[in-house]
């Protein structure tokens, strides 16, 4: 098998496979159908050439040469069919063939001519089996040559006419037909002329391989979905060809120099010369490649080609430096228009589960659009990463989504749609109009557009986060400035970072001066509270703070401080919050004065009622005294009754005075258990008389408080007597103490110890209505008594900074629970 036969079989196999693959990509497309017809014709021509090369008789060789020539004559007709299927995609194959009828008739005449001796007179069989038969043509070959030249010339003229009117992918496909024909013609002539000029017969036997280049170039232009336009293809082909040629020349030059130099010292310099030439060629290959690409770009491109790396670098620098989305859209559109030479840019973003227009060059050019997730374009773009190019849809395997997308894009005059993706989700869509100068969205342009959309997605997310941060900052600043509470914040270095308007007003400070200042420059009470949070590392709440406004007026504050932390739990600083409660304090003072006046009114009414009874008795006896003075029994009764009634009046007045002008307690460390035991001994006799059992359990380990022992005994006595009176038929009087804890933010531990005293009875209890008035003056549920005892006790307890609660259930009894703050150091009584 000679080289010609190998080349023919290789080209035949490649042609058949390529034709089938292109046809299967889109069987219904007329261009694909025309291409497989062309491949079939070329396959028959190659098959005839192969059979002619293996012919052993002159008759057989002449037969296959005639058939190969006849088949070659129909190739221009098939190319014209392909041209028509591209220029008129709406025509069916029958109409295309009818339009080519004159060419078919001319071909039939020429095919008949090929079968006559007028065309081929003989065939000279080779003596060397590696050679092929040489045809001896007659005058008819001139007619054949004229036909082929005229056909090719007419085809070239038609292609030129079509190219002037075509745009987009149609223009690119026609360019590739022209490029295929020129490349096949060039290499065909090369394989025919070079052997005749140089005597290299083997090179002429590689003629069938020119068909492979022809088919590959045309198939790429017809079926590929990411194609380069022809100028780019020519530029790359030329660049690579020049690079290869330059490297060969470099290799040969270095090899000749090294070979000559080394031969002077060594007998065999061939391996060393080849090694040196290879190393030098490897070193110069990379810089030479960039240089030749730049040279060919200037030679073949009217405008500079898209540089993916530089475009992405520019996009990263420009887009990620913008924080406003409106500016971002303008910059992105300008970048796309400049690098891809497009006419219109529309951007849609996902909002409320729909893709809605957020940027368009003009409302007239393209009105506002809105797509749901289920619409064809968003659904398709969510399935793949690349752009959806309108001109490439006919090349794809047909589907309902593609058909609907093609219809929508055609109606909107959209040339390309590309998805904006972030974290794998389709967050937006970019729609582009056609490119200027009728250029296509080729593979490089699609790659650049995909990269730009990725950069836009990242920039949009950054802008969104920046906007959220800015909005949050503005929101927080507005909220902070309009709070009715004063807020001061400091960092870990105990320097003030924030002081809102209310804090400045309340504390009389200048926030500008305080910013960055140490916290000790705050008014001393505020500084001490904030420093306490730093020192204790705890929250401090509900502290009463008093400031002086510099004019002798006091400002009462309710304040608290706490630490605040980062999301990782690291401390960031401390926060002080306070409210001006001066008005509240004044109101409380007024309420207390009003309550005091109301109490005095109640006292006056109660005193008048309580004193009136003994006065009536005294008046009666005084009126009867002159008449019955001589009655000794009357005088004795009078004397005893007057003393009792006067003592009763004196007791009422004394209690009234103690309530109206209570003695200021002298607070000093006092063991509370001693006061309770003393009171218990005082009521022991009354308890025994009424059959009341005492239950005393002093569980508190500590009992020293700041108090007045005598006043405490008086308060406990009133409470115990009230309990005894509630159990006329006996019961249990319980006195229980224990230590409990309650929140105290001002303490280092955040809590303070309280001495809890419970004085309870098992009497009849107090109903809910009466329980609300149990500490009101002169309120009593008993038949006797003034109703002042519990009021006085309540007042004494409050003077000791204690808290009293009452719990009562009708039929079960009543418990008074008192809680006194314990002091840290106990004093021996």
C-alpha cells in the first residue's frame, strides 16, 4: 500500500465520520443535510481515487479516473447547495435543488463528457508499486478545466454577494465556506505543483488529505456552538504557522552553528548539536508565540481581539471598587459594549421570585421585562453555565425549552442571554443585542461574557453587603440619636467611641470632645458605673445615680452598664445606658406629699372618731357628777372610768404622733435574731392565754443588718400582735429566718444577700380586697383597735431599706415576709 492509498483511505474515513456527526447534531437543519450530501460526494470521489490507485489494468485505471473526474465535477454544485441552505434557511431541500437546476444540467453534460475518449485517452500504469497511474487526457480535459474554473468563479462571486448582505452567524458560516474552499484549493495546488517542481513525488500522493482540512473547517463553521469568527481563525492559523516556521529556522540555524563549531573538536558532533538546538528552541518558543500573535493580530484584525485575561483583570478592578448598584450597572454595560461591541445591554435581577429589569439603556429600545423562574430563558440558563446565543440555537439538539427561548429571543431581538450566578444560584440575567459590524458571539466572546457576568455577580453581592452595612449604620445612628435614653460606649482600651445626643444633654458633656477620650473624663458617677462593669466583667442594672448640673441642681438617673461582645465571643467594650428620672423623682415626691396629706385627712377623721367615744363618756359622767356627787359608788366608777378614757385618748394621740412624725431610725449593725427573740418573749403570755403554739426557726447563718433595735421590736410586736389577734381559738405563730439572694448589679458578684424574716399565722386569713389596704392608716378588719399598727410597722420597715410582702389565703392564714439587706461584716452584739 503506497502513501496515496493511505492518504485516500484516511481522508475517506474522516469524511464519512465527520459528515455523520455533523448531521446528527441537528438532522432537521437544512445546512446539516446539505453538508452530509457534500461529504457523501467527497467520499465517492475519494473512493474512486483509492480504487484507481490499486487498479492493475489500464482499463480499470481509466474507469476509476473517469468516475473520479465526474464526481469531482459535482462538488461545486454541492457547495452551492450548502450556500443556499445557509443564505435561505427557510427554504426546504427541494426548493434549494430546484434553484440549482442549471448547475445540475451543466454537471450532467460534463459527467457524460468524462466517460468519452475525448476526455481521457489512456492511463499509464506505474512500474513502481509505490506510484499511481498517470492519466493521459484528451482535449475534453480543457472543457472540464474551464467548467471547474467557471463554477468556482461563479461560486466565489455568489459568496461575495451574500457576504455583503449577511450578518451574524450567517455571515460567519459563509466565511467558513469560503475559507474551506480557499484552504483546500491552496493545499491542492501545493500538493500538485511542488512535486512537479521539486521531484518529491511522495508529497503529491498526500493530495487526498486536503479534503480533511476542507471538511474540518466547514464542519466547525456549521455545527460548532462556540466558534471563532474567521478573522480570529485566520489570525490563529497564521500565527501558529509562522511560529512553527520560525522555530524550525531557529532550530536549523542553531544546529548548523553548533555542528560546525563542535566538529572542530569532536569526531561526532551530531547528538550534541541536536541537543543544543532543541534547548534553544524551547527557550525562545514562549516569547516568540506572544510576539507572533501580536503581529498577526495587527495584520488580520481591523479591531483588536478580545483579551480574556486583561478583560477579567479590568473587570475585577473596576466592578469591585463600586459600591452603588446603579453605578455598577452603568460600568458593566459600558465594559460589555466596549469589549464585545454590542448595541444594547439589559440587566434583570431576581426580585420577589421574578427576574425584573433593573437596567436598560433606554425604555424605548427595550421596555421593562419580567420573567418567572419557569420561563424558558431563565430555566435554560439555570441548567448550564455558558451564554445562550440566538444564532447557535439551531445548531443545538432541539427541545421545548430551546424552541421557546428562540421564539422569545427573536421577539425581543436579543442576540445573547447570559446568567448571573452567585453560589450556584441564577440571581440575574444579562440580555445583549447584536454585535456591531455584523460580527458573531463566538467562543472567545462567550467566554469573556461568562467571565464578566461572574465578576458582576461578585460585585453585586459586595455592593449588596456594603449597602446593607451602610443602611444598618444609618439605621443604628438614627436610632441612637433619637433614643430617649443616654448611651455611651467605650472600647477595650477604655476610650469613648459613642456618645449620643441624649447622653450629651443629660450629662452636660460635649460628644465631639469626648470622642476617643478615656472614660475617666466622664462625670464621676457615670465613670464609676462604667468602670465597675470593666472590673467585674458583669452587667450592672437599675442603679440610682445623681449628677450635679453645675448650678446646684441635682439630676437623678436610672443607669446600667454592661459589656458587649463580638460574634466570636471576644469582648469589644462596655456600654452605659441611663435615663433622666428627675421628673419622675419630683412626681414621686409630690405623690408622697399628696399621700401624706390624704393620710393626715384619714388620720384626722379616725382620730376624731376614736377620741369622740371616750369624750362622750367623760361628758356624760361630768354632766351627772353635780347631781350624784354624794353617791360614793358613782364617784368611784367615775374616777376609774375617767382615768381609763384619758389613757385611751393618750394612747391614740401617741400612735398618731408616731405615724405622723415618725422618729428617724438610728441605723447601726444590729443582730436581728435578738430583736425577734425579745419580741417573742413580750407576746409569750398572750400566746399562752389563747393556746397559740410558737414555731421559731432561725435558719439564717448571718443576721446582722443596719437597723434600730427598738424600732424593729416595735414593728415586730405589731406584726405578732396582729397574728395573735387573728387566732382567737389558737393556732401556730411561726417566726422563720433564712438567707436568700437577689440580683444586685452593683455588687461584684452581681447579687447581694438578704435576711428573710417570715411571720405567719394559721388564722382566718385576709380576703384579696382587704389585702390591698392592709397597710393603710386606720384600716382594720378587727372589732377593736385603731388600724395604725401595721401602718407604723410598714413605715419602720421601709426606713430600714427592707421590703415587705403579704401572702394570705382565707381560711388558712397570713404570712408577712420581710427582707432586710445583710451587711458584710457582722458585729458582735
